C-alpha cells in the first residue's frame, strides 16, 4: 500500500556530509535498498525489518521500538514530539528512500504543511523516474555517484546521467550536489568519467562535487594523503567545484 512504509530508524542528529555539515536534522531512515555498496555503514536498513526504532525525544538516544510497516498517520504521531527541538530540515535517507516514492508522494506535502520545514533527500542517484514523482516536494538533493571499481554496485552511468537531468529541470530546489565515496580501489579513469558526465549536464558548473574518503569499514581503506591531493588536483583541471570532505559525524562519534 502507498500509505504504509518500512522504516529502519528515526532520530535527531547533526548532518555530517556535504555543504550542510553541522545543521540539525530529523533523520528518517527507510528500509530496503537495491544496491549493496562495499562500504555500507547502515546494513540494518538494506532489507525489510519487523520493527523500527524512533527516538523518544530529540537527541537523547532513547528509542521506542515500533512495528513495521508504518502508516503516514502513525509516523506523524511519532515524529511530532521530536520537533520540540528546532531542526533545519528533514533528511530522507536509507536504505534507498526513492524505493518508497509513492509513500513519499503522499507524506512530503503533509510534512511541509504541518512542520514548515525543508526536505532533504539522500539517495544513490539511480532512480530518476521515482525522483521525478516527488521532486516538487524536495528542497535539497544529496546524490551519490557509485563508481564500479569501488562501490561494487554495477554500471550506473546512464541512470546517474538521467537522475542529474531530472534534477536540473527542477525549479524549486534550493540545492543539489554529488557525493563520490573514494577508496584505495577507486580508479582514476572512473573519477574522470564521473566528473565529465556531471560537467556535460551542469555546463555552468552550478553543482558542487564532494569527494568523500571512505570511513574505514570491512577492511576498505581511504586513499593516502598525497594520493587524495593528486586526485583533487587532476579533477580540478576538469571541473572547478571539487571539495574533499570526510564523514564528519563519524569524527564526533555520532551515528
């Protein structure tokens, strides 16, 4: 049913990635993902769960266990107390939130009406048609670019391009950016291809790219310092808006 959804967790925290680093967000983490990134740090959200956890009060890390799936009315009931703390935006994360695009199509206008708050989508950037279904209700999009050599998610170039094209046409977005997780296994030619693809869509360089050195997991390691500097130098010769930013929420011990 469109008006029910499987969630993994809901909690209040600091955004640790991209240009909105440091803002307070209410995170709604959806279950189910159709990708299996080698560095995934939320494995509990990859498949349907019988229940989800929802923070009782913003930032206290005490949780209720709530049975899945949740209706829109149930979700609104549980998140309303969390807005006693002022949040910059609501982050839709996962899992892959766009798998639940029909649920979001109903939910997002209600969230914006009831709480007057921007909506931030974090996505693998490989579901352009689903994005098109809800993009009018979004304010920010943080899109991952999955490189075959390190993400191990298959070949997604065409779907990434289409996703960017759908995003560019939207008139309501306050911001969209691309995050590329890089590891010691990441191939330079794939990074070059990804930046050239972005440049072909955003010809005026209005989109920022964030190179995110992987937070070590499953024995997957980030590039060394000099290698990272060289990667950025080479890509800056192609496209001017290349930043290197790690997962800052991991540095402060936040989930």
